[in-house]
C-alpha cells in the first residue's frame, strides 16, 4: 500500500520553489505480546523517514478492528498525523477513537 498524501513546496539550491509530494508506503508488521506494530515509510523528496504505528492486540480480540484492516487503519492514522504537522515521534499509537472513526467510515450504508 502506498499513496500520495500531499504536495509541499521546498526550495532548491538556487532558492527556487519546487513542488514535492509526500508518499507513504506500508512496509510490514511485527507482533508483540501487547500490540501489532506496522512499519510505514514517509518519503518527501529525497528524505525518507520510518514510522511505527501500533494497534493494541486487545483491539483485535475485542473485534474493534480486523487484522486485515490494520495496514489501512495505520496508513490513515499516519496520513492524518503528518497532515496536521503534529508528529513529534516516530512511534504512533492508534486510539479507540481512531478505530471507531475507521469503522464508521467503512461500515456499509443502509439503503433508503
């Protein structure tokens, strides 16, 4: 899974503005006893940063999230965090609120 998050302008060596796109790429996951850790790369121009976005194992056992949705849940979480420019750490936890929002956005809509 990879996708474009946003465009940003940066200055080249001559001071001219150039547009660069932020790309997110899902790399894989690792299970620990308490959480599943998803690894994503954020690429902006020549710079690449690695982020770990975590979901508690209890979220899966309590059916707050499905394992097959984990990569997308984490991708969406990191996308929101980077767009808000509030990311100060490279390890981010998915909250119950994030999971509820994801379920609501991805639940089937009733027919009228």
